[in-house]
C-alpha cells in the first residue's frame, strides 16, 4: 500500500487486546498476523507481554516470513513507577531487547502502563529515568528505541505540560518519540502542532482517530486530520513506520473488521489524497 512513499504502514495488536480485556485473543498472535497481512500492511507491532508462543524469535520470524511482513516495532509496556526499574521490569525489558536482536531495525517502543496521576512530579521523573535506562541498554545492543505517551485520565503524560516535562527529559541519544495522534488530541492538544514542535524527536508514529465520544473512533471517522499529518510526514521525508493502533469501539466486538477497514481506508482514501 505504500511502495512509493518514504514511510511504511503497519498495524499494532492493541485493537485485539480491547476484546475481552486481553482474554479473547490471548495467544493468537498468529491470527493477528494473518489479518494484518490480509489488510495490506507491511509490518506489525506486537505487545511483548502478549505474544504467546511467538515470543520465540525463530517462530516469530518464520510466521512473519510466511506473510511477507516485517517486525516494525515491539511494545514494551511496564509501570515504571519507582526511581529505578524493579527486578521484574528489568528482566522483562532485557528479554524484549534480546528478541529484537533477531530483527535488525525493529524499534523498542516503551509505553508506561497508567496507574494514576498521584505524586506526579516524582513519578514523571521516575518514568524518564527508567525509559532512559532501558533505552540506553537497548541502544548499546544496536536496538533503536522510541517512547510512546498515552492519554487515559490515569496517565502521567497526558497534557501539554506533561509532554514538556517528560519529552524534555528523554535522553535523545538513545531514544526518540512516538507521537500517537489519537492520544495527543485526547489530551487536549493539536496532533500536527505537537508533532511539529517536537519534530526532531520523531522516529516512529502511531495513528488512531478520535471523536470525543467518549474517546476514540474508527479510523477516518473522527476529528484527527490524518491527511494533513500524513502529508506533513511525506513533505518532511519521514522514513519510519506509521503504525495503526485503532481503538474504535468496533474493536470490542470485531477487531478483524477494524484492521481490514483500516487497511482499505489507507489504501483507497488516505494515500490517493496525498500530493
């Protein structure tokens, strides 16, 4: 769908995680890969803790090769509330890094699991320290890294002020930033303006749409100006991945449909509208 563009489109698996709060499709990454390939995407971004048997890099590589897909990135979602990683968090992060060593160029995408906005300043400082530590170890082993903010009311990186503090604290020698356009607008900001403000940090991008009812909508059906954002990325010669992480309510019942819809929408609506 994207052979003439400087970037490529992939799909995240959180769309399936929404169904049954992670229970319905648990252990079925092979099915997600099948659907993502059928939708026309070039890559996939799994959640490390939710990969089942395909956490084995050899099995994962075989499955991806079967469908001519690439591992675009890997989501590492941990709480990181303490001033340093817990023993369990460090072990999980190091296992994710070891998997990525089998897939040169795939990004370690760090994501904090939201647990509330209490003790905000201390916990934002802790988050920065932990993300920088994980990213430094991964970078030392040749793994590119990118930090992905999110926007639930319990997230500590939701608002413009949160972005100023946390993004400003990232060690840019070892990690970039993944703007998630749906999370940005959900936090009261303009996605394109925020991407332009921190353009030098961008090395990975996530797409979802939003209509405020109460939050996210099926891609192309909301208020995010995905065409303007994509055009800007094209004009900037952004050469990374754009990964769709659709959290429209339809995913609660039929994540396969949502992913196939996104592939069709990108191919037949978004890309043809680019200049």
